[in-house]
C-alpha cells in the first residue's frame, strides 16, 4: 500500500528541515500488510538515497549512544571508523525505528535493511498499526538525518518528534498482559489480530481455531464468573457456600453503627470498597475507631458498597489458575527498608526509590505519602528516625505491586490442599484463568494446620509483571494461550481479471458449509456477506475473524498481491492461473505455500481450490 | 428443621395481634431443604390449630369472594371445615400468592396431624415464603371469624409480599429459567443470596446464570458488547454494515461531530442505559443541541451516529441459532378528541402497572424530560387533547425500557440477516445475544435495503419478546440450554457411631471426580474442603456447587434425614445401614430413590456406595 502523496511530501519536507536533501533524501515508502519479498512479515519499507560525503560512522554512533543510551548501549569506538554510506544510514534508521517501537509498544519489532542500487538503500520495520509505524519511521528518519547533518550538537528534533511518537504508540500499545500474550503467540508461531483497535483486545489464531482475549481473560471465562468475582462480598458468600475459608465480613449500611460492627468483626480489621479493584480505597490493619471511620469514608469515596473484613494474619499470595491447574503462585510482600545504623528512614526510602526508578528493576517506587507516614507511625518511627542496623520497617500495610510491593515465586512449595482450593474455586465460578488472593501464615502447610483465607478473585490474573521480571518463566503466557488457537488453512488463487467472474461463480456455487471465500465479494458457506468497504486484504482478515470458518479460499489478482503482500503468513495452497508473478514474488509464494500449482484453465484452478483435505 | 425462633415468633405474634382470640394459631413452622413424607420438594411445613367451636360455616365461600383467582368457586364450598382444611386453604393460598408472580405451579398440600393439621407449600426463596405464609394465615384466619374482610385484613401483608417478590424473588428471566428447569426435571438453586443468580443442574452438569447470562457467554464478547464504539469497530472489521459513529466528550463540538457522521443522526449516552437519553432522527442543529442536553443527563460521554431510515429490530440468537425476532415500535397513544395526553398516558400506564405478567410485559411510560422533549418535537403538551385517531409518540425510541412494544417477525427474517446475526453472536461468543438491526424490510437482504447492525446485548430485554407474543416456554427452554442436568447422588444412611469409620474409608477411596458430603465434612475428589461451619444440608448443596464432580455420595444419620428432609429431591440410590428409618421416612426414601438397599456390614456399605457411584 502506498501512502498518500501529500503525506509523503510532508514527510520529505520534515526531513529536509533537519538534513539537506543533498545529504539524505527519502525516495519512497510503502507498506506491506502481509509477507512480501523483503520480509516474511507485515512491514513498512522506506527507500533512501544518500548522495554526498557523509560524516564518519563513529561520530554518528557516539551521538546516538549519548542520546539513546538504552537503545545504543555502545559508543562508536574505534572499529566502526570510515564514513557512513546509504546502507549504514538505512541500518541505523531501521534499528532506531525498531528499537523505539519495541520500547514504546512493548512488543519486539523486527527490522532490517539492505543496500540497493547505487547510493540507495532501504530500511524495513515490522508493521503493527499504520500510525505508529509511520510515525516511528518518520522519527527515525529525521533523527538520523539530523545527526548526519550536525553530528556534534544535541538535536532539537527529539523534543518535537518524540512526543508525537509517544502519542501514536500509546494509542496502539497493548496493555501489559496483552503484550505478554502477543510475545508468547510469536514464540509459538501463532497469528494474532487486534480486535476493534482496542489495546486490551486481541485475537490469537484464526477462524474455528481462534480465541479472543481481553487482558488475560478469554471467552472460556464466563460472564457469570466475572459477575461473581466483581463484588467481593458475593465472592465471599460463594466461598462460604462452598465451604472455602474467607475472613468474616459485613457489608456496611449507611445506618451501621461502626463500633458495634467492628466489635463483631474484631480488631484489627480491613475496610474496602466491595466492587473496586487494584487496591483502590483499601485500608488494612485498622486498630481503632478513629482510623476505622477515616477508612470507611475513604472507601465510600470509591463505592457505595463498602465492606469491613476481619484481618487474616499472614502473607499475601496470588494464586493463578489456568484450565483448572495452578499455574503461578507468588508471595507479595509490602515494601520495606532495613536499617543500617546510619541513615534515617527518609534517606533509606529515597535510596530504595532511586534504585527502583533506574528502570532496571520491575519494582515500582514507593510513594512517600500519608499512607506511608501512618504506616511508619504505627511502627513508632518517622522519616527522621535513624534505624538501628538490621531493623526492618514496613512502608505500606498492603503488598500491592502497584504501590511498591515485592514478589517471590512460591509455586513449588504450595500445599496440595491450598492448590486444590484455588483450582476448585476457579472451576466453581466458571473461570478458565483467574488470580486468587489468598492469605496464609505458611503456604507450605494445609489450611487445616495453619488456617488462611480467600480475600478475592481477580479476572486479570496479573502474570505479566512476574514474567517480565523473570520471576516466573515466560512460558506461563503460553499456558494462558492454551492449545486452542491455531491457523485454519488458507488457499490463494491468483487469476487475471478476465477469469475472475467465471472462477467466482464456481467457488460461490460449490462452497461447502464451514468454508469461507472472498474475492471482490465474500461468502460463508451458502450465504453471501453484504457488500462492504473492505479491500481484498481487509476482507481476508475479516473472514479469519469469524469463528465458524474452517477454511478460507481467496481469489486475488497480481495487483492485489503486489499491493498488500500475502493475505496470510502461511498458505495451505496457492494456485496461479495464467501469467506468473515477478520472480521475487513467485519465490515468496513458493516459500510460504505448502503447495503451489500453476494452471492454464480457469475451471481447473477453481476445482483445485475446492479440493478438500490437503 | 424448625425455623429460626425469631422468624417463628414474628409470624406467631403478628397473627395473635391481628386475629380474634381463639381463631387461627401457628403451632409449629419447619423448613425442609429436601423431600419429606408429605412433599416431593423442599417445603415450608406448618401446623395450625383453632379453638374448638371457632369456625365459620362458609369460610371457603368467604375466601372465594375475596380472592376469586386463588379460590375459584367450587360446588361444595359451603361444607364445614376442620383443621386439615384450614391447613390446606392456607397452604394453597401461600403457594398461589407466590405463583401469581412466578407461574411455576408450586406444590402445596395438607394432612391431619395429632390434634391439628399440617400444611406445606413449596417456597423456592425463603424470605418470600414466610411473607406468603403470613399473608395466607391472616386471610384464612379472618375468613374463619364472622367479622372482617379477608382481603382487607391481609392487604398490607400482601403488599409487603409484592415488595419482597420485587427484591428478594427471582426476576422474570430467572422465573423463565426455573420454569424450563422444572419442566425438564433439572434442579435449580440460588447462587449466594441474589435472586437474579441461579445455578441449574449439579456438579459437572451445572450452569450458572445471572439473568439470562451464563458462563456460556464469554467475558471478552461481553466486554465488546458493553462498549458500543468497540462493537462498531469490530463490526467494521468483520465487513458487517454499521452506521458511522463518533464519541463526543465534554467540551467537544457536537455539531462538527454531526457533520462528520452525517445527518440525520442519533445521539445517546455512550454507556448503555436502558434507552434513556436517546434521540433519533435529528435533522437540525437546534434539535441536536437539545438532544445533547438530554443525553448529558445520563452520562458525560455521548455517542453520535448516522441515523438510518427503517425499523429497529431485535434478533435473539441462542446457542448459535436465531430463536426470535421482533420489530420494535415506539409507544404511542391515540387521541379520542376528549381526553388530554396526560389522561391518555395515565390510562395507558394503568394497563401497564404491576408485575410483568399482569402488565403484558410492557413498561409504563415515565413522565420525565425525555417525554417533555418528545412532546415538544410533536408540538404538543400534556394538556393537549389530540383529535380522534391522531397518534402521538410518548417515547423517543422503541426501547422496551422506554415503553416500546414489539411485533413478532421471526418468519420473515431474510437468510442473510439471520446468518449475520448468528455470526455476530458467534464472534462475540455469546450463548445468548440480542442483536439490534435497522432495516426498511426484514425480509430483504442487507444489500437491497442497506440494513445496518447497531449493537449486541448480552442480556436481552426478554420482556420485549414476550410482549410481542413469542412463546414463553419456547424461549425459556432455549435459554436454559442443553447443559444443565443432574449428577447421580447416593445416600448412605448410617447411625452416628459408624460415621467416623465410614467417613475415613470413603474419603480415602473417593475418586477424583466424586464428592462426599457428611454432616461434618465435605470432600471433593482429593480436596478436603476446610470449612467446618456449614450445617449438614448446606454441605450437600455446597458439594453440588463444585463444577468438577460427576457424582456425589451423601453420608447421613437417620436423624439428619428427619430434620432436614432428604438431602436432594432425586437419589440414584439409597443404602440403609443399621436400623431402618421411621416408616413414613422410609417410604419417602423409597419414592425418591431409584434403588434402595439395606446393608448390615459397614464395609459392604462402603463398597456399595463407591460401587454404585462408580457404575452410575
């Protein structure tokens, strides 16, 4: 697909603002939505031309290292001396664009470059969505151009173009869990499609073998399960009916007299909104009426439904169950500091947060706020206290990762009774994937021995952070995807325009139930889909989204092939009627098709496509 | 089991206060969670008494006069009545009071017992059961005396019962599901205390419902359906025609948005709100401004979409198949040249007052800003007296929530429209989906009429289909679906002294897919359920809530059976170890078990329990 002429001119002009066209010029940009002769994946390809002596590579690399130490961890050094040429520039553009996208969209973007004729070279970056890829290409092009033009000065383009790229990427960046799933899908060579341009909605697999995910939930997770987990009081009631342990609780009426309720629940207690997640409005370890009153008004700020719950002594665990089996178990500890006999609490907190802000750790900084001060206060210290060596002080009463808690993998030590409790509860609610919050003094021992209680059940299991932190293996995301997703066979027939009507008639006439076919039209089994504004590629993708499709037949011509790239990254069969594609495209079709035939007769071509069970 | 003393005292004292001395007294009140010697279902069972000589010769006639629907006149209604008849009249009235709302055919009965008589009725939901009983006792007690009108005497109790039914009883869709389950002999139990959430079937064959939604509806599809903008983008990705649309956030220019989606247009709150705040067919800027103001009362974020001419339709797809289709119509009143719109509306709303069945499943029209707006667009006010035959719209859309009505068009739906509705439900993985479609002709293809799909709903307004005359049982059976069913339950009755040994044996040898419930313990496969606070009958229902078990063994003492009733209403087999049950209970077990065996040896009983379970 070519981008519009106006857009291209604008891009070329922006580049010229930072780098003389005599030095670096953008010749062409095209986008392939499917595999193409240049890449086995959807890609944006830019062609550049350099026509004047360029600065030494070393100086450009030094500059990039200075500007983007994380993306270019090494300076120019001695080895890369000599002037830049078109191929080097294209490689730098590709690397910068790919690295920026990888960082901002949190999916590994592939990139490549190659020398073309004369002083031309091309760069290639993987394509996910239109805006982000184009913006990344533009940004990389301009930044590299600027550094070629003025290698010694800090550039201005970063300040102008990075925010634009951030904005374009923010709109299509999968949320954390989705990006872990996409990474797993890529490792397993499974196709994925974004649903409704929503950052948390993704389809993995095609047709009958597709599954949709919203964060970590799929459609195997039921609506009633979500309803049961949404309100913590409902979850707790269900636990009681199932004979599963959960701390005593009361839903607070406006009229409830707090001291009386508190005395039936007992001290210390916890107050939380019944139907909000992420630790919002939760106060733990409440030990007196004044604190309780504040906690209740805090919680009421978030929901009408507020519950008071007995404090369950022990550590917080997150037990994630997938397909009826415990798949992850982690302990979450509240953030804490340990005294060294010299520094104050304030200094220790600052040191902790400095380390966490460095970006090398998955742990989040702990905000210094009222909640921290109250927590410190309850341990009889404040920010100015100098802690004796070895003395541990909690900075939060809760261990939410979002407010700085730490995480430890405990899957190998979970007691079988606790494991089954989590697995059975998940099944009883109707979840395929759930994250259960469980408190116990010792996860290695049974509930019968040490007690413990279920606090709540989360629909978003929260596995992505622990995968990124390498606390649990990244294969966990593959477990979440499961066995169901896969490809359905896609067969492609490339035919000249004059044969399309005849072949179309045959395909439509004889299309079996469960099969879909598309050309300038689309049909599922015996019924036509309505006309739509979709192009050839969009129509192919649309049919791969229908869950009833067992097999897809596509009737294309050479123009659509050259325009879009292959309609799918793997073809069960390709049939070419008449004129052969260009050599590089033919080579691509041979590589990507399980079987390729060339025929001369339209009827024969159609019959081949309709043959079942290759 | 005796009910909580507070419950009993409350009812008994209320009666003593309201009825003349010596009239009807409540002697006992028991609740059974399973069949009893008297009833095949869970019942409230009560004993009533009256002072000798305190009776009215025409009690049945007096009741029939007050409650003609509950007590249709019978030829022998003037007979002198005894305690048994009083119990029967009370039980019948309590059951019918509940059934006027539910239409489930609840069971009731009575029998002599000692000096007085026992009555029982199926209660389904505990709190409303007590309310129904109280109202029935009051009415019968009043009819028993010479003074007072049974209807008037029980009115406030019947009103409380109506409130109770509104809030603590199953909603209409749950009633439909319960009805379908009863027809198919599928057990139903409430999930938690929310009467809109029910579990049908047991263990592995159970399905949980919330209104008409079940776990067969996917969470992702539900998420998509709830977000109308994402839904439309999904439709476009699928090549399914849907109107151009845009979101209007606070501060954004809604006229520019209208120009971009095109005129005429529709404005509504972005979050679905039961048809509130929707204005359709907006074709000028002034109407648009008013429409935005109206919609903003229901949400800050609005959606504007192109208005396509044609009728709104709602297509109901269940388990991948189109089950019903209605054309929605905006509620109207027709002028008679005499009454004002206010009066016409009041007359319409009188027909539509009361619970769903009584109002033809239609909603009353609300007198609010939306009504004022729709009147103003038609240049009328509430005081206007429309000329005879003039139709005046009383809502902005055909939404059922806004009083809209429906016409059944199922037979006419074009195959292409049907296919796409079914595919949308399939893409969203919704077992039950209601899909909104606009077309000038439901019988023509989408291409011919430029029909447009608007949105999908996880929970359809089922009343819309019923009000259009779609068969209630047909829809209910499809909603319940094929999944819910029983699992085999084996009851082992053994004396207390053998329980420890039997429990240990059974626990150790329990297959992974079987459950065990005893008065003290619950075991699901190899999972020993930790909680120790549940009473024996709650352990049985608790175990049946576990989705992994394919069979259940219940080990009870004879006294547990007598206290709680049989643990479930249908037993695959019953094994009696040791002394037999009291005769009437032994007969009840006989009636409800497919097979009954007596055993003398505990080891043999264990083998039979596990063996029966294994072969089932």
